[in-house]
């Protein structure tokens, strides 16, 4: 056993936050919670206010429009889905309704 480990093991009986269980495992006491600084709370609120609220189906469709990844998917009927390429939001409404109902 390394010397450092023996040094730590020698201090274990005096440490009230650590103990050895009857199963031979080391048990550590929980740490006290530290209050979040006001600057962190303000930063979190500012970042959350900047983030847009979007539904997951909208994100998927947006990524598909950038990458063309939808071409890798095949319908059960083996037909290509009839998504219009005109940028219409109607298919997104259909997708959102299908993804959230049920």
C-alpha cells in the first residue's frame, strides 16, 4: 500500500465525516448545501430569458431542413413523405399534432 494511503487511513478514526462500515466499505457524510450566489441566479434568469421556447418536433424538422437527414428514413409504405419544400409551417403543425397527441 502506498505511503499516502497509509497516512490517510491513519487519520480516518479521528474524521467524523468518514467511517468504515461493517461491510468494509468507506462511508462519507453528506456535504452541507452551499447557497447560490445572486450573480449565478441573475445569470441563469438572463440565459433562460434568451432561450427560445420550441417543441422537439420543430427542432427535428429544422435540423432535417439543414442536413437532409430525413432522406435516410423510409415510410412503412415505402413511399417518400410528401413534405412540401416551400417552407410552409403547415407540415410542422401536422407533425406537432401527431407527436403530442396520443
